[in-house]
C-alpha cells in the first residue's frame, strides 16, 4: 500500500490523482453556478460556468512542477449558452463578459517548501480517498481602486479556493498506473469580477462547481467548449511545456485587456 503519511509517496499519489506522472496531458473538466451574496440579503444565482484545466507534470530537483492552463466560460443559467453580454441585476448595467483564459497556472510542488515538508491532507472511508486543498489568498490587487474604481472592490485581493479530490484507494495503491481516475468539488469565495462593474459595493461571489478527470482528455470535453477554445485560444488544447511565471488570473487578464484598450 502507498504510505500517504510519507511526504514523497503522498506527493506522488496526489499528482497521479490530480494529473499524471508519465508526462502526458491530463484534462479536468468542471461546471457549476456562481452566486451573489450580499450583506443582509438572500443569495441569488447569477450565471453558470463550464470549462477545464489541462495539466502536465514535470519532475524537477526537489519535487515536481505542475504545468497548467485553464479556460472557463460563463454561461446563461437558463439556456446553458455562453454569455457574451450580461444584464447585471445588482447594478442594472449591461456589461461585456470576459471569460477565463488563464495561461499559465503553474504550481511548483516540492518535498520541502516554504511551509515545511509536503503534506496534502487526505481522509479515507473504506476504499474512498479524499484529498483536500484549502487555498486562502490575500495579496495586493492587480487592480488598485485609484486606477480601476468601477472594476475593483478593494486594494487587497482576498479569496478562498476550496478543493476536494475524490478517488479510490485501490487505484492509488496500483502504482503501475501513472494516472488515477478522479472527481473534484470546488468552492470559491471571492470579490466581484472586474467586468461586472460593481465598484466597492459590499458583498461577494460564491462559486460551487463539480467535475472529473476525463479519460479521453481534451477530445472528451463538450463540443461547445472545444469550439470556443479552437476559435479563441487553440494553445489551450494542451498543457504548457515549460515552467513560467507569473501566473495569469481573471484580474491580471482584465488589467491587460483594459490597458490595451486605453
């Protein structure tokens, strides 16, 4: 059996769950709903989202690099179609929708990092394993309010990304297989999206999504997702081949687009 209390075995097991250890591309598809949550009010669904992350693992000194990029599209809650314009009920403005084209989203995964030895939390119930990653973020916003008063809620970007990865213990223990079947649950608490033009109005967005690693990779994605990628970003059909930084986010991507437009 894989010893999940051992840092190296835990790291390798998680990477087989999250991606693959043989250098091949791995695609994790997901979809869900984005809700608005305002102080003193009941939450409401605003729009859906559907997309994927494509990843590749590279072994390096001291551990691994997880090389990824992700494309995610906001969708109409009623029809499921990709949104181009959004009638924002929170400020009664119709705005252009800026979808997620994050390239890269790379993660160095080391046996000994800034927080000590690698230790991805994992729980077990029978043959079911649950890896969880709780990512709590706080850093200076790429969109300072003085420069982007309509598009930035605060000079501090603060959000929580909460992941649960579900797999089978028997699959993890079969180390001959470089990739393990996986399902994922994702919850995100964060500020208003820049393109919503909400300024510093109190409140937040709550994302709730679910998905899975696709056995057939990119070709198993829904056709409308592949059509959008092939029209707008064909490089997103595969994972990056080299590590680079900084990572792209919706905030840095918005800043690039807004700066270019100006």
